[in-house]
C-alpha cells in the first residue's frame, strides 16, 4: 500500500514555486501497546464519561473548557473554536535562512520527507537542495495545517529534503533554570585528556540499526511465549546492568578512565596493591641461604 502524503503544496522561494509532497519520516509500529481487559470475562474495558456527584453523562452535553484558576473554567463551543482556526494553505514560503547548527536540538519535534510532486518540479527541487548544501543553511517558514500554524525548518538530506516541525519559544523550558547550580570550574587537565582519548576510541559512524529497544524485544518474546503457553504465567529473564560504585575521589575517576582507555576490566590502582603481595616470597629466599 502506497504511503499517504501528509501534505501537498508548493515551497515558495521569492518568485520560484516548487510543487512538493511531504510524508512522515517516522513510524510507531515498534511500540507495544496494551488494552485493559476484564479478566473474568476476557472482554475489553470501555470508558464512560462521568461527572463527580452526577454520574454518567451524554456525549452531547460535553463542551470544551479552559481552566483560568482552580475550578474556574471558560467554556467554548465548537463554533467559537472553529472560527479562529487558520485556513490550510498550499504554500510554504521560506522567509529566513539560518546556519545548520543555529537551531538547538530542543526545538525539533518531528521530521517529514519532502519529495518533488512531479518530474517538472525536480529541477527546481535539486537546485534548492544543492543551494542549501553549499551555503550550509536551513530554510525557515510557517505552515498552516489542520487549523494551526506550525514553525518548520527545511534542510537537505542525502538526495532529498527533510522538513522538520519545530517548537515555538514558549514551548521550551529555559536550560538556565535547571543548570544554574551546576559548577563552572575547569576540570583537571589529565582527566580531560583521558576523557577525550576515551571518546576518540569509541567514535564512529552512527547507524541506528546497531541499537535495539531491549525492553520491547523482551516484551514481544513474552507475548509470543504467553500465546503458546495458553494462559500459563511466563517470565522473561532480563540481564540487569551491573552496579557502578560511586567514588568521591578524583583518583578513582582517574583510575576508571585509565582502565577504560587501556581496555582493562580492573583499575590500575587495584593491580598495584596486589603486586607487592606476589613479590614478598622472593625477598625471603636470600635469608634462608645465609642460614
């Protein structure tokens, strides 16, 4: 079954319009979802709309409300809400261009693939893609869709373009509120060198297929076993991560970093303590000869 376009329209850059289609770049099929089931009957649980002190109510009696203060609501009907919705437009105008690294990762929400709508649009599409690559810029615009206006960024991606929906400024908490109490002291130079060496050893190209959601994998195995077990209880053995001892000493951190860089399981400090114990018998040998 062919993928359904999330939006069809045109990207406008000054007087140039490029007909395009956008498709969701992500999927949620990997997640495992559950239904609530009434165990005695095996039937799914349904939910009723209930008002405290009144009980179950009709769906027609429900309106939307915005809470101004505790227990104080402003009620809006569907016509009032529909009246302020923006008309969906078929044009995404690129109004500004910024450096590729100028947008903080906190603002990105969801990516979409952008493809030319037909062969006639392909030439202008490629020109825009290559221009963004050469200038190392990202195009910004606002897309009116489904009654709301979304801030979006357009960036090159391989042979195509990716449109990424961004959060507005008032949707992101300021980092300073959380990092205010974190120290600003310069780290020890040797520790920093070791950390950089370790990062260099573990650096490589990112391949998402190298990583798996072990919880989801284990859950799927349990579901498969449970289906075969015909209702019997099934438990999956999951390896717990080893506990990491938290040293308060800089020497512990230095030893741990050195051990990581050298690829050893034990810290060098631990090996040094054992070395004198092995050499002790050799010192007593000359004393026995003289006797």
